[in-house]
C-alpha cells in the first residue's frame, strides 16, 4: 500500500502521470479530497477519514500521516521546492506534540473572488470569510472578515455581521446569493465603525438596486495556524486520484510574515 | 399501475417504520423456560403453562420452571414476580425499549449496533445511543419482541415493570455535538432523501407521466427541502457558467426539458463531512456525491449525458409533528442548497 503513497512522493517532484478514469471509479472518489473538512481529516490523520477506511478495506493496509499529507499536495505542480516540502513534513509529522487543524480554529480563512454587476458593469471583488466559534454553545458560523473591491473607493473594513451556516463551504458559499439579495435578513448587530466601510456600503447599494451579486468565481483556503507556515489550498477539479482540495502553495512564514499576508492577501485589518 | 409503482418506491425510499430484525425476534407467543424457549400459543392455568405450537403437540410446563412468557402482541408475564400478571401491550404506535431500571422508552426507529442500542426517541426526535447492557427487551410496533439479556435476568428486571403505557425520556447529557452514532444515523437519512429526490426528478421529467402525478411529485420533492428558497445549481456541458435556481423553479423547469425521460445514476460511495451546529441551534453538513445524468429522446436514444460531482447541504432541525392533535417536536434531516462542483463528459 505504501507503494501508492511513495508514488505520490515521486509525483510531487516529477509531475502527474495519472490519466483519465472511467465514471464512478470508487478509487478516484475515495482519493479525491472532496471537501475542506476532508482535507483537515487527512492532515490530522483522523482514523475515520474515508481514504483510510477505503485503503484498509480494499488493500488491508494502513497509511501514515506523512503519506496522507504528501498526497494533499497538488502533484501536477512541478516546481515544488524539495527542501521546503521536506522541512514542512518534518515540522508537522515529527513535532511533539504534532500540529493539527480544526474547523473551529481562528486562523484560517476562505478567500472568495466574487463577481457582480455594479451600475450594470461587471465587477469582481474579494470576500474573506473566517469561522466564528462560540465556546459556550459550541456553535459555529462563517463570518465575513475582510472585503476588497477596487471599484469602491473606500477602506475594505468588513463591519457587518453577515453569517453563513458552518457547512456553507460545502456548496462553495452558494448562500451568498441570498445574502446579497436581502442582506438585512442575515446581518447581526453590526458593531459601530469609525470610518465608512466598503461592504456596508455595498449592501446599501444592493438595497438601492445598484449592485447585484452574480456568483463566486474562485475560492482558496489559507491556513495560518501552523507555526512558521502558511498553506494555501485550492480545488483541482479533475478525475484522477490527486484531485479536489489540495495544497497549491506552501510558504515558510514567521509571525510578521503572517501579519503582512493577512493585510495584503486576505484584506484583514489588524 | 404508475401509482402503485410510486407507492412502492415511496415505501422503499422511506421505510419510516423499519427496524432491525434479528433471529431472536418471535412472531408467536414464546415461553422462556429453564430448559429453553418454546414457541406456540400460550395458556396459563393455575400451576402450569401450556404452549400449543402450530400443528404440534402442546407442551405443558410447570410455572416454576418458566421465567417469562411473551405473547405475539408484545404482552408479557414475568414469573419472577410473586404475583405474576400479564403486562398488556395495548399500543403499537412506537417501538418500546425496556431498561434494566424498568423504564420504557418510546422510539421511532431502533438500531442495534454492536454493544450500543441506537434509537430515535419518539417525543424529542433526538437520536439516542445507549449501552446495550442498559436494556432488557425491545417490543417492536408489530408486537414482535427481542430480549437483550438472558431470559432469567430479563424476568427479574421485567418483574418490576407495572405498565407499558407510561413512557420515560432517556436522560442524556445536553449535547451540542452529534455523537458518531447520531452522525451516522442522520447521514443515512440524508442519503435516503437524496435518493428520494432523484426518484421525484425522474417522475417530473417523464413525458409519459400524468400531470397530476408530476404535480404531486413536485410537492413531495419540495417537502424534502428545508424551505422553497433553497438553491439548486445546474450545469451543462453546453455552457461554461452554471445557473442557479430556487428549488421550486428548478422542479417546474424540469418538466419543460426537451427530453422524453431522464436517468440519474448515483455512485454508491459518498462523503459526508462532520455535521456542525450553527448559531440557530440547527445542525449543518454537506454530502458530496457523484452523479451520471442521461437524457433520452422518443426513440430511447441518449441525447445528452454528463458526469457531475454534486455537493448537497443538509440541515438537521426540529419540526413539529401532530400526533392525535398534540404537537410533538422531532428532529429530521432536510435537504438544502445543492451545488455543482464539477461537470464532465462521460
């Protein structure tokens, strides 16, 4: 079984050779990282994750956390820096205690590139969503944390209480259509802001019928909770065994780098 | 004929009254004696108990050699009681789970999973999972019963039970996270509803189906969803951009498709993420499934086919069920937004 994952390691540095697979290939389905939750399950080496159960049943074999993580990389990318990847694997697998990812962590975000019509013109804008978790009730939701729209000449602060259900990421936040159609239904009490905020302004433009949300164009997830690392994860829609939500970028990053990343990439104000 | 097929499919898709059937369930009266169990029609005299098997010779057992007798309707008598009497099972709306504490839990659905008994509690609708050792006997809605401990011990516990008409509520800690068993149970329910949806979609798009029958299928399909505002994303190999419809609009549009009939095939393997609680108290999850869509013309030729990966949001939320005029809160799974993750040629 290990051979399958060694092949993964080979492909990480040599490119992807896997071809087209016929419909309803259980193996392809099992291997595909179907949701970001499954990405975290595999990263954490969770016993119940589908791929481990599948391999156990099909091949009567176990796989290691290292093997699982190697296969979370986009193996079609040929320019992975070997020394960086190996250092990352050492940091994750050999650390004591080893780091784990949780859906309820504070330091990971979904960055959505969205399309809309503003005064009849096609525009794009970025929404950064993060998970809000209430310790007391153990309830979670996706909240807008950052916003950037170059067609609006105002700061990108996101003071609204727009909340989406904690599984909205499964359908790539399709529910945003409803939020932009009637934002008042989804906005919790907004904290007072000291300056005009772009997203609030945009929501008002919705009410004035000057803005219409169309759809989410692209989503990337950014994991900043691992010490010294930033992982960028995006979806690769192809029918082979290295597909779904995979690591597309891996950046060694100290605290200062992460703060800069939050500001410049994720539009998060300190 | 079509209607019968419809009813059969409904029954297959929603076996609401299903329960686990094991070899230890009995259709006849059973007397559990020291020398083993005897099946037949039971009659109790002063000192003896007669069991008449269908077509067989009656067996006469001394009462002090019998632990317990259970009738085919679930009524039972424990001879561990100094003054034994029949505890009648008069109601059959729920499965009854009898505990070692002589409590009776009412359940809609029962699963025996290894050393756990999982059941959907009738009054709250919550799925509860408790150690098997806490239970003595299950009396199913049909009257069939199943002992979960040996007959001698069962008789001892059942001797303390006075009625089957008073239900207790299982005391479980207030949990905001679903247990693995609950997660499994609701996942299965969600998958059944997904299958039901594809059945209705076939009916709605079938040009040979009666209009009233299609109307009914639309109404039934809508009931699977948490509300009519939920969204369905539709993809096609003929266009780059997916289109999003509200569910009702989507179902009505299906009738207008230029196909004679459609076929939906689902991959047998699915993935469901960890179900999470939202701020509104409901629970949310997403199922990822693969689907093959085929459309046929009048000559039964395939005119369009594609392969899609779909993401189906589910919501587990309480709803009120009216039983005998009373409103009973229950939990169930509803479908929510449906997204398309990938569309390809076959």
